[in-house]
């Protein structure tokens, strides 16, 4: 399959400190690709660089185009979308207004309202709470709102940074069920996640990022049973 996103030899530095060193990875169209690894490995930095939020060296192509010439806003309009770890919702605004802001670049286009209805259908809890402010939502509901707002941007590639962070196990399972459902819509997903088991069980392909470098990669089902991954990230189970 053709890679929708491909990074080759990506380097990201904070001053003299190299946070990401020579990373190469690919996300094929219609697939879920996960990047797992310990805290401080450079996972969030990697996503920020791919989104254009941090300067980087190396080559990143998206849909065959070199992303170096595109600003963040241009990348969003081309269907590249990041849901950050902090979710970055507007706490004093309603659920409905948060969703509408996600679709702001496309507000004048046909199908705008239909997309909103589709998000409410996919996230019934958001429909029930559409008038509530985002700050009053539970952690799981906030993550659903962050995902719903991203879907309003009509992404082709959705990059998710730690979507399970701080959530109860039952909610984590629901979030990953939702993520797998997005793949059925044709959305490609690059998933950064510390919950290695949930990530690998949901993904098609995986990369292990350690101290800024890819130490291991392969089909997710194989990594799930790789002794090195099992011992370090799956509790030896």
C-alpha cells in the first residue's frame, strides 16, 4: 500500500539536545500505526515536528508532497490533524461550540451541518451534553470531544498523542474502540501511546521509540509477542 505519510531521517533538537535522532517511519493509507516507548523517548516531540509545530531536519512527505513548504494551517487544510495530549479544549465554551470551532475552516462548505450530526451520532454522550461547557465534562468525555472536534476538520491522517492518559480502564477500552472505528471511516491514524498493550492490539504496525531513536518496528501483532517488547512494556506477560 502507498504511504500517506513518510518521515525519513527526521531530527528534532532542543538547543544542543537531540530529542529525535534519525527517525524514519511510514503510515499507510487506511492503517493504524502506533509509536510506543517510555516517558521522555521523544514521542510527543515527533508528533509536533510532523505537524510543523517544531523545526526539524530530514524529509517528511504527506500524500506525495514535501511538507517542508506547508505551514501548520496548510497541513490542517490538507487533512493532517493532531489531537495533543493536553486536548486543548476551550473549557468555558459549550461542547457544541468546541465542535463548531473545529470545523471553522470549512464552515462555508456544503455538508458542514451533516458532519456535525455525524459526530453526534458517533459520540452520543457529546450529543447529550452539547450545551454543557467543556470544563464540566469527565476525562473520557473530554477525550471524546477532542476526537470529535478533530473529525470536524475532516482529517485524512489523525495523529493522537496519549489518548488514554489519565482515563479509567473501562473508558480506555471505549476510546480504543472508537479509534478502531475511525479506521473504518477511511481515516489513517498515527497513535502515540504509553499503554503499549492497548496500542499494539489496536494497530496494524508499530514502532518502538527509545531515547529519540527507533529501536524496533514491525507488524503490531508480532511486536505484541516479541520478548523484548513483552519484557519492557507489557509487564513480562
